[in-house]
C-alpha cells in the first residue's frame, strides 16, 4: 500500500497545503521548526486517528482556527480510496471512502504505518509503558479484533480501578458489581494475552535474522513477553481456560488490590524483554546493542505487517538517520528499497547515503509551505 496524496487544512503551522507522493522514497527537507515533523505527523494521524506527539487533539488545530482536516488517498493492490480525519473543538470524525466511521477501531487499519523517530530508540531502554504502547499501536493496525478487546479492556479497567479506589477509601460498595467488573476484565485480558504472545513470537522470528545481519553474526536476539499474571503455556490454552485461570488469580489477589486501590496485574502491567546473547540488554546492554535491537524490531515490523495483512506498510522516518551510525543507516536504507513507501525528514541531505535511495522525490518545507523539487 502507499499514500498517493495528502491535503491539509489548518493543521498546526499549515493553513492550506497539498502534496502528491512517490510510491517509493519521499524526502522532506528543511530547517528546524518549518513543519517537516508536522507534515510527517499528519500522515500518522491520517492512519491512526491520533498523534504520536500529543494526547491532546486540539493541539493539531492551527492557530485561530476552529478545526483541522487531513485528507489523503490510499492505494492498495485491489483499490484506491480516500481517508479523512477532522478534528474540531467539539471532537473528531473519521471517514473511509467518504463514509463516516462510528468507531475509530473501524477506521484504523486502512492505512498501516510504521513510525521510526529518535524517541523510538528508547523502545528497549525506556519504561514498560513505551513497549506496551508499541504492542498496542502495531497490533491494533493489523488486528481489528485485538483493537476491540483493547478498547474494552481499558474501559473496564478504568471502572474497576475507580471502584477499588473507593473500597480503599472505606466507601460503601457492592461486591457483586466488583465481581462483574472482574469477570469482564478477565474475559478481555484472556484475548489480549493470547494475541500479544502470538505477535511477539512472530516479531522475534522476523527480527532475529535482521539483528544477526546488523551485528555481523555476533549477536543473537530473543524477545519474550513478561506476564504479571503467572500463567504457563498461554498459547496452548483456549480463551475460556485462560479466562478461568486469570479470574482465579485476580480473586486471590483481591485483598491486596482492595488495600492498594488498583488492579495490580494484567496486560496493562506487562512488558517485553529483549535478550542478546543471553543477556538482558535493557539492564546490561550497551547503547549500541540497544539501538541495534530497536532498529531490528522496527525493520521486522515491515515484513510482519506484510505477512499478516498482505500489504507492506508505509514507513515514516522522522529525523532518525542522524541518530544512526553509517552501518546502521545502511542497513535501514537497504531494508526497504523497492518494497515500502518511505517518508524521510532531514535538515540536510549531507550525511544521508543518497546513493542507496533510488530516485527519491524531494520536498522543500519552509514556513508551512510544501514545494516539490523537480525530479
């Protein structure tokens, strides 16, 4: 798949702007604070119906405007269709092929993207919440059912935590209602747990050979899913069995949860563990090993998404080449050649291995204006 074009109205520092893209490499070049990252972000928002930079949608609306609109056209193997996101002070609407989607979970997945920015290098060494977000965002694009279970899990978790907090404060509560919430949460947790572990197995299978190649055969990467609910052989059990075991565990933990006023275990507390040559590199790895692992995982996503959806995703590289040494930059640029539509932001083409890029389409970005250089 690839993004054929985009139109922006009142988006951050873009009042009106439009561009048509190459199905190969597209480079956004310009000085800092001119709008390169804003343009990259708009592609991400068009795909994911949310920003990766802010949780406040209103920040996307241009100064003194009442709304912002992002429109784009997506080309897939079988068809071409428009997407549209409108954010106003009142809320957000999303349209696929001119039809408004009542749930954002029905919208996400029509344009799949993989974003690689400098902060993604913290995937390995960052907090567990960074890795959980990575799982949820990538899996949500490929698996609408997973996204549905995730939304329901988060909804029930919020209610259950509020109720546990009331109990911890000594408020009068209904134990039957708490049982209902716990059963609902266990049902969603079983689905999430099974899908996450399956995804991690697939991700590891694609990431291992990439990591070995980048490390010149010196390192072996393993990725494991770290559960806070100690259930063995999750993949071999059906969801009903998992549900029963999760429910039983939470019931045993209930006295502690009532004391602390929160749900102490579950998918919202789980983590990913990266092991290189038998060593946990989150704790003991060098910065080079951590960056190689992050790069391997990101590149593995490209082929994994194609395996699952039948379409390669769009790759967004936001000022990330400057953070990689020559060898890792070479591996990154070679990995998607002739395979993936790519968007790259940079302040200068100096230091970028342009000889590895086949006929890139270059756009000059200045003060919220997009101008394509002659090809």
